[in-house]
C-alpha cells in the first residue's frame, strides 16, 4: 500500500518545526503497527520553496514528509508492504499537521507475481477533503 497525502496546513509553525517532524517520525510507525529500522532523518532546506524533509525507514518500507512553509503545503508518503488503517492514518496526519485542505491517493501495490506484468493494473483511489 502506498498512501499519499498532499495538504495545506493552517500552521506554518508546525511545517517548519524540525523537532516536531523528528518526533512524529520517531513515534508514528508504532501507532500503525510498523517497525522502525532507522532513526528519522530530518533536514531543513533553505532557499526558494524552503521547508523541512523527513524520512524514516520502516521494516515494511518508509514514511516521508516534505514541507513547503511559505505555501503552507506538505507532501506525505506512507509506503508499506503490510496493510494498515489508511483512514486512521489520514485522520492522524490531518489532525497533527492541522490540514485545512487535503487530497489523498491510495495505491494498492499488491502483486502476487503469478499474473503477467502487463495484466496488472494498479488500483488508484483519489479523495479530496
């Protein structure tokens, strides 16, 4: 499963808070049943479209966050080969990042390997809130 959340926040303070993003990445995987295999890696980019990027490896794949402070915008990826509660995850990110508008996309990447590659069509589900 690959959950993508793009949103606008009403809190530029959150979007530029490296410690908040570090703590979120440190603690959130366990809340959705995932297993951290690295510490969070969080960096501040200074320049046009400045912001914070954070990433954590989980045994199931990764979680990434990219903020664009001046636009009050954030991109979030939760990628996992293990199922997780996507609706809860969307609500958690909307709440903690104070998203006032968001768009989500869920990509089902399950592939048994039994069918030919050309026969596999990924399932996409877009939702705006």
